C-alpha cells in the first residue's frame, strides 16, 4: 500500500485517561488509541469505532491519522481485543517516515487446490498464517499470497519458498512451514473377547475391600 491509497481517519485527543474513561468511550462507539513514535510525545486519542474497524478489516497497515487537523503517516503497530476476541478495544499507531524501513506482520493467503488432497485421508496443514516482514513504510503489502496448487505429500512449503515482491524481506525463520499435505492415519482398534484378560473372581474379595 502506498501513501496515496492509505486510508485516512480523524481522531480526537483524549483529555481524561484511565480505564474508566476508556470504557465509557467504548460504550459511545469509540475506540481508544495512542499515536506515538519519532521522538515525539505520545498522544492518547479516540477514533470512531465503525470507521476504524472498516480500515483494519481491509488489512490496511499504513494509515493517515488526523490529529487536531494535522495528518500523520502511521502504521498499525498493535491491536488489543476483548477477552472473547470479538471486539477491538485499543489500537497503537506508530508514526513513520514513508521512506524508512519498518517491521510488520502481514497475513498469508493460500490459493490453489493441491491434487494431493484427492488422496484418501489427505488434509492441508497450515501452521503459519502470518508472516513477519521488513520493508519501506510505503510498500507494506496488504497480504502475501502463496500458490499451493503444486503442493504434494513429499515436500512442505516453507518461508524460504515464498516469492516476495521486490523490496520486501521475510524475517520469520526461513525453515518455518507455511503449508504441507498430511495423511491421517487410521487408528486400528484390536477387539478382545469379554473373557480375555478378565481376572479370576476371588471369593470374599468385595467384603475385604469394603472393610478396608
């Protein structure tokens, strides 16, 4: 995403801080946030909840945050969710220079249908859903697309196999598995007759146990 296509959101400076006032803001449909970085003071703000959620759900990483009428280039550095994981309750915006390199985490999207999935018991294992990258602030991709159409049961796709756009470097461990085909093993249950393995009844055993 470049600076021209970055979404813009206006925020209001929070005059009263603390969990009580933050909770009150959320009830009014606002999301508490903070704007910080570049050796300048951090500013506590609130943003319209609906507008901010739309921006975040669109995987926008670079955002123009308007504070007191002044637009600042920021990246969405962190989001906090409620205990159910349903609602965003706080956002960290970090000020950036568009030409500087930033460390970000972006979604991985798998495309294609591996033929190996047609095998009996085959299923897709997708342990890595996000990728840590380093790139210029004005070149952060919304997501990284990985083609898995040629994936077979012999070899996994790792971070090292991902074809990244120019200027983007993966910082996640190169050996980390992104996707692989696995075969579910059938569990063999041996049936035994009711008489097999049964212990011989000891006369008076129950009475002795009850007395203990």
